[in-house]
């Protein structure tokens, strides 16, 4: 099965999830974008992506990012 890591970077939250070949989302996680220090976003984004990837043992075929 082909899986895609989907990441949506918005003004109030960043969401990440796995979408399967039937376009069904699963393993959704999110964090707030609004932080006291903008430099805190990048390490939190990396952590969010890692946590999302750790929820599946299936291979990820692609990554989609929406901003």
C-alpha cells in the first residue's frame, strides 16, 4: 500500500497525518503554530513529523506539504 505523509502548516496549527492509497487519512497529530518565539516552531515541527511517522510501519512513498 502507498502511504503519503501529509503536513499542513497553518497560521494557528500544524497538522500531520498519514494518507493511504485509498485517500483515507489516519494517524493525525497537530501542534499550535502560535508560539512566543518563532524559532521554536522548527524543532516542534520535526518532532510532530517523527511522532506521526512512528505510528506506522508501512513505507512512506511521498510527502505533501501545504502552507
